[in-house]
C-alpha cells in the first residue's frame, strides 16, 4: 500500500514539473514589449539636455 502511494505521489510530482517547465500551450501569447518611459528613453534625454543648454526667452525664441 505504501508503495502505491509513493508511486502516485511521484507521478503527481513529475506531472507538475513537466507542466511547469516543459509544456507550453500554443495559445500563450508572447510577452509584450515593454514600453519605454520618458526618463528611460535616450533620445528624449538627449533632447532635454539640448533644450537645457539652449535657454529660450519667455516668448519662445532663443536668446541672442
């Protein structure tokens, strides 16, 4: 009797491990591409640095 329970337990563990690591259903969508926040975007940061170095007057025109 104890051997039967051990075999059933081993089969249950194997099935759980197989489902966790091997079996992937075809319906699972690939992970989404993570959107980039403005503070992570290198181009945005470069543009910010350019704007900071080139101050503008209140009317929006660059100072001369």
